[in-house]
């Protein structure tokens, strides 16, 4: 049965249950004008049952003269009507939902509106429609709307991909659907990112807060259900191995390489061979700070310490004052420490600012402790380095790092050593290797 026939066989006398409108629509100018006026008046007064009654009469009287706005108002009326129906009355709920589907279809005949079609797709998914082909076609509009798609559109599209496509797919088709979901996850996350940027420019504070919360919720939804599809690297890397062979050559394929590298970093797949070949390929095509950062991770995981240091140094150099400046410096300091380059690691870590400063201070403390036995003319001087190392740990703790504020003190001079050195607790002492002072305690 087509939607138009369906509509005119539905029962809609809304003041006393439902009665049938069985005749086909014919144009009657007087009745058309009257019923269009009446439905709109009742809708403005939120008298939705009467509004729907006269709206349906207008459909019957106006023939093909109805415009897109009429159907938009019809959707408003029947959505409001739906809220008044008892949840146990499934038959009536189904009737109204069928009418809403017909309304969507009618406006689609008149106007192309991607947002409207996405709303229609959301309704079909919410109603557990098995018309997967129709839903797929409607959801293509998500890539027309992009960051202008609502958070609901984004969530329901991703839900459709997983619940209606992946979960119901035969075993031999799962990997193909997994590949699609991974690609769509990246695209949808990009749309959310741009939508959040747009939300930040909204001047109305309440609307701004509402939009930000909505899109942040959408990203949490994407992340939550993506993990169910790519639970670990064993799920993710085989798909990306196949994808690697299809990536376009030259600059054309760089966007895909970067997106998949970012995804593997997020899923902690940086020790995989898949990650390694993506990063090497990306860096061969276009050497960047992010590319060298990826190479640093690869060499770090493989235990090639000097190569890791060189890669992170290049990442810091190319990043300059970019947004990842501090993160790359912290990674460089960590790599230098692991390579036994303690003085270099100390200098690099001490230059880290911002929210990563606490982690950098821990590295500083570790470097001082690592060189304690070679810094100072006497045993007392050498052991005094542990007080300075402890100073850095305490500063790190004050910035929120979960470290012990008594770290290294068990290696510092005790009361007897302080007395034998002719020193007094509370005095300042300068440590020659670091050019810094600490307090005897």
C-alpha cells in the first residue's frame, strides 16, 4: 500500500476516537482555504486533536496545491498528538507514525531538504523499521549536512550502522561493515569537532551551553559504541591493513593517513606494525611534527632509544609554537631520560609549561636522582642531590601528580651526616651540577 492510500484509509476523527477518510483528495478551493485556516488556528492554540482533524480535512480538500510549509506544520501537529496517546495503545501510535511517514514522503516530493530527510531517518530507526535500504538512502544526507547535522542525527546514524547493519550482518560480511563503521566514526567525529567550534561562537549563553553539551554527548556516544566494534587493536589493525592498500597516492591520501594514525593513537595501537607502516608512509610523503612524533613512538616501542630521541627532537623543531609544543617536549624529555641523557632530559623537561608541567617536573626529579652519585665532591654533597630531587617531586604533587612527597628522602643525608658535614637543618645548600639550591632537612 502506498503512503497516500495509507493516509486516506487511516482513522482520524480525533474528538471521539477515529473514523475513516477513505476518499481520494480532490481540490475544493473554499474548503481548502477554510480547513487550512482552521488547522493553523488550533495548532497555534496547542489544541492538537482539532488541529490534526482539520489538517487531514485540508489534505482531502486541497489536492496538489499544498506546499512544503503545510507538511512541516503537519509534522508538528502529529508529533504533538503522538505525545497525548497512551503508551499502551500501540495501534493508535502505529497509525500516527504511519501518517508521519506519509507526511515526510509528501514534502520530499516537493522540496529537497537534507535536514528533513535526516529527521525522517531518525524516526524510522526509532520505530525499529526494517526498511534498511530506505534508511541508508536517507542517512546519506549526513555527509551533506556535515557539522550542521544535529547531534541526534549523528547519534542515530551511528546507531543504525551498528544495530541495523553490523549486528545483523552475516559473519562473512562483518569485516566490511567494520571498515565502514571505522571510516564513518572518523568522519562523524570530525563533524562533531567542527560543530563544537561553531557552538563556541554562539552569543546566547543558554543556547551555547545547550549546543556544546549536546555535541559533547554525541561524541561520547560515538566513542562508547565504536569501542564495541573495535574493542582492541586485534579488531582495528586488520581493517586498517586492508585500508592501507586503498589509500590514494601523494597528497591526495594524506588526510586518510593522518586520520587513521590518530585513530590508532587513540586506541593505543602505537606498538603495532600497522601503525608503523602508516606513520612511515605519512612521513615519507610529507614530513611533519606529527609524523616524527609517531616515528618517535615507534622507535620507543621497539627499544631503539637514540632513534626515538632524534625523532622527538625533530617533532619539537617542526612543531615550533604549535598546539602540541608542550606535549612533544614532554615526550622528548621522557625519551632522553630512557636513553640515559639525563642532563638533556632535565633541560627539556624544565622547559615544559602548561598542564603537562607536573609530569615534566617528575622527570626533572628523576634526572637529578639518576646523576646524584656523580654530582658533588663529597658523599654529603652527592647525597644532597636527593633533597633537590625531592623538591621537584613535591612541586609535581602540588600540580596534581600522584607522586610521593617524600620520594628520595631515604637516600638524602641523615642527621648524623648533616652534623658530620658541619651543616644545620634549614640551611640552604647549592648543588654545583644543577646550579640550584635546596634546603637541608
